[in-house]
C-alpha cells in the first residue's frame, strides 16, 4: 500500500497512522510518498517508482465552503489535478485501475429548482439523484469536480482505461475533519459536555444532507475499482437529515436536550435542563449558494456490485459522538 501526502509545515497524519499498523499486522508494505496534484512531474516520478495496480484519487481541496474563497486553487487540484493523473496513467501505466472521488455536489442545483410539495407536507419532496440525473454544480468545488468526473469517463470511453467515478454522498466518521459540519458538532458538544465554556456556532441549521458512514463508502470505492467493468456509481443512503436533527441527536448522546428559540440569525439552541446556550447561528458559515434536500439512489451499486450501507443515521451520530466524548 502506497500513499501520497502533501508536504505541510507540521505533520498531521494522525488520521492515517492506523493504516500503517493495519498494514504491518497483515505483513503488507506501507509507504508514504510526498506528492501533490498540482505537481505533474512529481506525480509521474511516484507512479513510475511505485507502479501501482489501482489508484484511488481521494486527493482534493474538499471543503465546499472554502472553495468559494479559493476557486482557482480548487480548480487546479480538483479538476486539472485529475487530468494530470489520468494522462500519466494513459502514457505510462494504462493497465492500472483508477477510482475518482466524484461527488453528490454535482447535483446541487437540482435542489434549487422549484418542486411541488404534496398537500399537507411540511416541506418540498427530496430530489432523488441517480447516475443519469443532470449535473448542476453550484460551487467552485463542484464545477471543478464536474470536469474531473467528465475526464474520468472520457479516459474510460476514449482510451479504454479502467477508470470509474464514485458519486458519493456525504460520508462521515470519527476521522472527519473538524471544519465539516458533523465533526464540528460532535467535537464541540463533546468538549461542552466535559465542561468547556464554549458555544457551537453553525450556519444553516435547515440544510439537509444524505449522510452515510465512511467505512461503508470506502468498501464501495474498493468494489467499484475491483469490478470487472469500469463504470460510474451513486453511493448514498437514500434519506436526508437536517443539520438541526444532527445537532439534536448528538446533543442527546452527550446528555443534553436542545430547546430552539428565535429565528434566522438570532436562533439559538438551549439546554432544556439548565437554560444554557449551547448552539448559536453565525452568518459567516452560510455559503453564497447551497442546497438543502438532495439524496441519492444507490440502486445501481446494489444491483451490480451488491453494495449496501450497514450503518444508519442514528448509529452514525452515536459512533461519532461517543468517539469525541472519549477523546474529550
Ligand atoms: O459538512 P459540510 O461542509 O459538507 P458538504 O458541503 O456537504 O460537502 C462534503 O460532502 C460532499 C459530498 O460527499 C463532498 F463532496 C465534499 O467534499 C464534503 O466532504 O456541510 C454540510 C452542510 C452544508 O449545507 C453547510 O452549509 O452543513 C451546512 N453547515 C451549517 N453550518 C455547515 C455549518 N457546514 C460547515 N462546514 N460548517 C458549519 O458551521
């Protein structure tokens, strides 16, 4: 097993340290190489040295919100970076299989189209996305990812490479970065439960996501890449939950019951038992454009690959919250 890591001024590899131990336990080689998707010569050198049989491109400027602030960098890494990898593969290692981390963000704009709510329904119906749903990216991140998605499909069709796109909806775990909403919620509430004098500041509480468990989705990546025929697959749970629901569930695991008061930017969540303010809305966490209700249908992955998620929303929140309570 070989991994590509960016050079950073301080080491931040705690999330992959477990891989080294797992590889050692199975007597598998494990080696890290410096590299960067914006540096084609470096990529070529690593691929030439390692001679991989499968490449999983999970390298990305993956924060959608930050891509509004660094659109060119997002494009260089998330779009052109993928072209660099594919072209090196085509020229030097065409037998290698390629997995591209494509994303549900490609469908974002579909959620902004007006949809009719059924009579009596509290909100508009969800937009269920499949491999044939139209792409409507609404962030610099998603626009770059659309290019990468199309290039991956092009190298498959045009040059016969075994190159696949996994169109993954949100996938979370205790390894999630702290500036993504799920981990921000569980890590902050855990610190508060352990006595920290903090408030959890969030953006749009009513934003909805189709949240699954990352280990299930990594299994899907492997199933996609090792399938006989390369193809594109949606990987999702098929249901959405709001940021607000995530907060309520996580708070319950930490021993709080949230009572919401106020509206819009003045809304806050209080601990019902003590009246203490635990959650507040902070306008800077809103995005210029965001979507709020798309979910995915993984019917094709189920039918062709036999993939199914094993962990539902409630258990996912428990796993993350219990892990952060342990760390705090
Ligand atoms: O956790 P998020 O930042 O994830 P987002 O934007 O859905 O993207 C993640 O999943 C995609 C699909 O797999 C990936 F392509 C992408 O790379 C990334 O892994 O935000 C989720 C929702 C958004 O609607 C955001 O506006 O939560 C809302 N939100 C509300 N308050 C917040 C916050 N998001 C963040 N990051 N921080 C907040 O305080």
